[in-house]
């Protein structure tokens, strides 16, 4: 199957109730740039076709330009790595002030480490299996 790297609206968390439910579930992964909260959705009655992400940045992180720049970077990281994340995963990132000064590479390294630490990376396909569709 050909991978599509589009961030669909269904992949974004928007409701406050979803943010609160995920934040109240389990222990977060914390680093100097963000705190990652996660939850695995139950497969009954819920759409588990793709992982979802929600990003929050308080005013203390910086002005609106800085907050939106950081949020765009994390949305891009999620978009590029969404096929490696378990499809039933819900993720909330709470951004911290030093993230505004971090490089994209540093944020990517920390984000991937957090996903591995929380066991949100799905296992790779069996060796020899092809992920491309042949015509």
C-alpha cells in the first residue's frame, strides 16, 4: 500500500473533553521541550484507523508567533511519522518554553524517543513484505 503523508482532520484532537481524558490517563513522558500524554483507544465503537494528536501551548511558551511555529513543527513531525505510530493511539503534547529555541532535528529526536518510550511505535512488517502496490 502506498503511504499518504496527509494530515487529515480526523487525525487531530479538538474537543476539550478528549484532551482532559488523555491527560488524566497514565504517566506522561516529560522532557525539556514538551510533556507527552497518551492513551490507547478501545477498538469497540471508535474509529481506530489512524492515530490522533492534540497540541497545547500556554501563553508562557511565548508570543503567538512562537507558539504557532512550535505547533506547526510538531504537527509536521506527526504527519511524517504517523504511519509508524500505532493507529489506536491518542497523543497530547503540552509544549514548554525551551521548545521555541530548539532546532527541528532536536525536536524530532525527542519526539521519536518519547514515542518509543511510551511504546506507541508499531512493529514493522515482516521481512520481505512489500509496502508498495504493484500495477
